[in-house]
C-alpha cells in the first residue's frame, strides 16, 4: 500500500476545495509544504512580510469569494499575521491561514523552537481554528476551514500543523475522504418582509439606499443597477460598496453625503453595518426618527446600534430581486422634481463646484484635489483602485470614481494601514488571471506606503504591472516644508522636537525602482504627473512608482462633520 506525505494531502485538499492562491513566507517547518503547493498546481507567491501576505490572501477572498491561503512559520510568523487576520475578520472577508508550529514530539511544552499557543491565540480572530490531530484527518479539517470561511458571514479560518505532523506519511486508504463543499446556500428573505419594505420605501418622503461591501461581496450589481435606475432612488455607496452601482450614475448622492444621511426618513441598508463608517445610525448624523430597513446575511447583525423597523436576514441578491419586483409592479419611480431630489441635487451641484475650483488650482505645490482630479482623468475607468492613507484615502474616495463593483480596496472597517501593497499584489494577480490588461492603481499616502513598501520587490519578482502613486505630503495627516522642518529641528533634541506627524521632506520614494535597475517618476507639476501616468500605463510586466510632492499643509475641504470626531487634529 502506497504512503502519502502529509504536505501532499494538505495541498491536494486545498486544491479540491477550490483554493487557487497561497501567499506566504517560508521557513521551518513549512518549506516542504510550500513546494507541495506548487506541485499540486496552487499558485504560490512569496512575500516579504507576513502581514502583507495575509492582506493579499484576504483581498483574493473579497475579489473571488474563495479564500486564499496565507502560509506562515511558527511563533513570530503567526503573530505577525494577527493584524491581517483581524482585518479580514472585521471586514467579513474569507481567508485561510495555515501556520507551521513546534513539533509535538520535539519541544512542545518545554520551550521548543518558536513554541507558542497558536490555536488558542488565533481563536479570537477566527470562525474556525484547529490543529488536525493526524495526517489522515487533514482533508476533513481543510474542508471545514474553507466552508467556515465562506458560508454565512465570511471570515477567517486557521489550521495549525506541527512539524512532526508535516513530516508524517499515511497509507493511502487511511486518508479521510471528502468532497468539494457545495457553494454556500443562498439565504432568501421572508416574502412578507419584502412587501413591508417595499411599502415603507414607496411611502417615504426622503428615501435613501445605502450600498455596502456586503452587496459587493454578494455580486448583487446587476439587479441593484436595475433597481436604482428604475426607482430613481438616491443611493450612497460605502467606501468599498463603491461601484456596485456606478459612482457616475445620476442617482449617486455621494457629493451630498452628509445631507442625505441627515435628512433621510427611510434608509434601505444593503450589506453595511451601522458602525463608525455609518456613524452608528444615530443623531446628529441621522434624523432621530429615521426608519431603517436592514438587510444582512448575518442575523446577529440585525438591530445593531439602532433597532431596525424592518430587519431582514437575506443575501443581498435575492432580496434585491424581490424588492425590485415589488417596486416595478407598481411602476414606482421617485420623480426628479420631487422636493427631496431637488434638495439633494442642489447640494450635490454646490459641493461639486466647490471641489472643482480646488481641483483647478494647478500652481505648485499641488493640493490633493488637483492631484486626484488629474488622476481621475488619466487612469482607466475600469481600473482596480487600491488606496490607503489618511487624507489620501479620504479625499481619493470622493474624487476617484468606481464604475465597477469590487474595484476599490482600502483600509476598510478596521482602518488598517499597510494593506495597500498586499491588496495591489492580489488585485494584479486577479487581473492577470481573469481580466488581462485591466490595470491596478495603488494610491498611497507617504506614511501608508512606508508600512509595507518592501513588497515592491515582490511586485517586480512576479512581474506585476502595478502603478503606485504616492501622494507625498511629508508626514502623517500633514508634514512640513524643508524650511519649517529644519527650523523646528534646530531647536533641541530631535526626539523632543520632531513632531510625531513629521516624515522626511520630499523623500524620493520613486528611487526605490533603481534597486531593480528600473526608474520611477517624481512630480511636482501637473504636466509631469500626466506624462508619468501615461508612461506607467504602457508597462505590462513591471510596477512603477509615481511620487507626487504636494503641499504639506494641503487639507480636506471644510466638513460639516469630520469622519472621526474624537481627534482634535
Ligand atoms: P461597509 O464597510 O460597506 O459599511 P460592512 O463591512 O460594515 O460594510 O458590512 C458588510 C455587511 O454585509 C456585514 O454585516 C456582512 O454580514 C454582510 N454581508 C456579507 N456578505 C453578504 C451577502 N452575500 N448578503 C448580505 N449581506 C452580506
Ligand atoms: Mg502623508
């Protein structure tokens, strides 16, 4: 009877359950496992930092609906991905982390190499965390881990493999037999609830639809586009709900976000939580008597923060199909000359004009709005946009359009910095394998880029044509120009006088391309930025960096409410 290696069983089980990509950093005890992945036909991407590997894997989860694997070594390797695991779990994205661990027969309990209670440690970040007790049971645990990550509200699974288990073999006929798990069952809404929801929406004076990343994950775009177009209901996308219905649709009221939230009397909430991103659904950001129709796949989420008037456990797609039918049956359409639409349209127009005047100020040093305005003009409209930073991400979200779903990846619900390069790598692989020619633009603040900048080498090694645009304001939130920076720092001990927000002045990040015999771009003027962007888009097998120096005190336009109100900054 032939024997099979445990590493081969893991690799083949993953393949059987539909896993396609593995991102990781190898070392003892997972070296052979990484090679077994490649032998089994999985795509293995070696990264430079475990966190980034984890970010890349979870972006694949969001983009494809199938978890990718993040492979790490024992102890510190796994500890380094907890940030990534938490990020995926908080964003409700599927992910499977696989960690090697100390051999049970050679160190466990007595201070073995990199020994750490890995399963226990992972549990708070996971839907499922386990250590298969024998090699023969590996397929059972892999099937369960992938199923848990994708069924219901998506999330994280962790599987732990001690060195001795990884080195073991089992007889072929002892291996537990599994089948590929069926696609997750669709959760349908209760019909009566859909009718009540349609009635409430129809009779609302100031209705609003909020489209969240749950709707993006649900692939509900086609039906939601019909629904919005036919009903002419105003909608607001959340940051990663952008593009489910195009930002350029006439019903998109992102330019009047505060007003729309504040005055709506009925809000249809589709796959978005009433957390900080949506200001908890409470006054003063919403009217005190606003009624929520909440639709979510996760029943425990219903009524969080605010009690919903109608709470519906459903996948967004079947819900959208049914409510569309209800509204369409009576030819419901909110007319453009309705007072609510007039108020929203007027506010949108005024805000757009204000932004436009800032966007047209092309004098150097540049401001955010000018940079984003020109970026928007020059990047392909179907590009995947990855973005992180403070102002860079916040202003970029309002200025850069998404016309397609799942085409924006950013710091997300957890507000995690350092996600950009990993997300961009995942997005570039996804484009390479499924939509050749589609571009990935990674728009980074200078501080944000610093967290995971070394992944540039990964992008070069795997020939990924990612355009990294660094909007460089010399600091976190804002920095200083050379004169001010020098003056402050001449006044005492550097650790006492250097403002915590300050980073180096006009650091030449684009010179990192020289490490690979390549070149990047440094831009201070709009024509330079335009030329760089045109050039960058010709690259098909390498990344590049466009480093845009902006005014270190450039800021957001004045806001009625700050996104986060706790900080005095
Ligand atoms: P956003 O960041 O866009 O506000 P959140 O991450 O807060 O979105 O919320 C997304 C919600 O979508 C979660 O509560 C999650 O349970 C839900 N969700 C995920 N997938 C689906 C789906 N297929 N159908 C319905 N809801 C979903
Ligand atoms: Mg900055």
